[in-house]
C-alpha cells in the first residue's frame, strides 16, 4: 500500500487526501461502540446514558490528541489511524470481556467504588488501612463515580482509554530512544491480543500500563538529555506505579538506576561530579521505592532470605486452579534461565487444555517465533546495552521481571501480567543500531 511507502513524496500524497476524512474515521469507533452497548449485559438506562457521555467525551478528546501525536510523525507513518483502530479494537475486547464474564476483580471495584462515591456525596471520606494497591484503585473508582455517577460500562471505557494512552507512551519512548529504528514494526504493540484484552477493563492492568509507559517515556528522555518534561513524565509515572503496584515501581527504579550509571556524560571536569550526584539521587529514590515495595509485599527487610521467602509463598499461593502448573524456584542462575521461557512464552499449545489457555498458547508461540525471527536485533540490543543506558534499563527490567514472576505457578496470571513486559520485549526485538555504528 502506498501509505506505507518510504518515499516522502508518496507519503505526503497519500496523507493529504486522507487527512480530510479524519473526522469521518470516528464512525468506526462509534459503530463499534453502538454495537457494544446494544449487546451489553442488561444495565440500567442511566448507566448506559452515562457510558455514552463518557465515550463521546473520550472520542472528542482522542481526535485532537491522536492528531497531535500523529503530527509529530511528519507523515512517516499513519499513527492517527493506528491509534483510532486500536481504540476501536480495545472497545471490542472490552465488550468481549463483558459478554464472557472475563472481568477478574472489576466487579468488586465497581461495587466498592459505588459505595465510596456514596460516602463522598454525604460529605465523608473513606477510611483505608493503606492507600495503595487495591484500595487506591477503589478510591479512584469512587472519585470517578462521584463525578459521573455509577456506570460500570462507562468506567471500563475510560480505563481502556488509559490503557491505550499507556501503549502510546511506550511507542513515543521507543521513538525517542531509537530514532533510526522502524517505528511501523513496533506498532504491532497496539494490536497485540494481550495488550488489547487485559488493558481494556476496570482494574490495575490498564493503569499500570499507563503509568509504566509514562515513566518509560520520561526515562527515555532523561537518559538521552535531562530536561524538564522527561523528569515530569518520569515522576508522574513512578508516582502512579507506587500507588498501584509498588513492586513494579521497585523493579523499574532499579533498572533505571543501572541505566543512569551507564549513561554517557560529557561535561569535562564536571563529569565525575555530575555522575556522583546523579548516582546518589537515584540511589536515594531507589531506596525509597524499594522500602515502599517491601511494605506492599509484606517484607520487613529486603534481605535475600526475605525476598526468596516471599517468592516461595507466591509460588504456593498461585499453584491452584485449572491453569496451575509446577513452577521452578529461581534461587539459582540455572533455575532463573529455566523460568524465562515460562514467563515469556508459556503455555505451549500442548499445555493448553481450555479455550482461553489455547489462545494464550498461540500468542506465546507467536512471541517465540517473533523472537527467533528477530534474534539478530535482540542480540544486538543486548550487546549494545553496555554502552546505552536505556537499553540497559530494558534488559535489567526484563531480567528482574522474569525473576520475580517466574515464581508464579499459574498460566492465567502470567498471561495477564505479561502486559507489563511485552512493550519492553518488543523494544529489544525491533531495535536497530544507528548508522554511525
């Protein structure tokens, strides 16, 4: 198709007439939304009306936001259309989750959120034993319901939109860190089934991807050239991660610290001073994040014994249900290597005994095939990570994530949590060395 042409002249020739019809392209999203609401499980009329209002507002905002994001591409790729199509597919994925009851903890969040909204309307404030994790999500839902009124479908649409913005942040981080890489290849992340499905409903996953993507964009900017916007994105993203999943914030903070230590700094005689001051700062931030994470997982001291004890408990708790399996204990390098295929690729097709597990197995197989096809890019990214702070951040994050989640003995949980890993893995798979190298 001409729209994918590498020729600037052809790209402009295609984009100009298409840009006239951008307002009409919203009909796709509206059609999906109309079908989705028409086939929804029975809801009260006012809940549907609120959902329609939320969707209308989000579409209006998205048209402007997607246009701005696409304008920065300078006609090199149809980002606007990718974002719009991805939004429509996420709405379909959300509708699918409602139709089959694949809502995980969303029903409980809706119920608690409605109660919290009622407390706020009466002039009170909910009391929590802690203000992060599940309680923080409940509070957010309550605040949204206080503003909009209770609408399970409407808030799910909002959360799906946040999930899409998170993927957009990852895309912008990839573009910032690797300007010579093929961005159109990385656009696969907008359509990958897990990224569409698990970030399209009320819960932690969509918001974690949103905050993690924001922090990654900030890190990509800060590791290249420290600026205000980079630090702002990084600070906002890390703050959100701390409130939702502090252990993911801890993994990212450690990876960021390692990446910063390898970041090239050319400031003459001040280089050593800047590096020391920066190292102290990132160490202080990492210690704060790690202490917060330790409180979240119930570990008093972040010692090796305590961490492995937590992993053992996690392995025992998750090895239940139809998707359970006997997982390795990542106490040694060999065991950790054995756990990498599980976190990245399993279940394999012969391990899938249910319909959902089969879909997950096919997706894992696709990741494995993509890894084999893009092996040279992966090998180059790992080799260059010694001289590239952002690549080192990605490699360390992937390894730490694999280490902790290799303790989970349930394919369903792994498939869902994988959305926090796939954007980083795809960056390694679609990495391309700069021409000067």
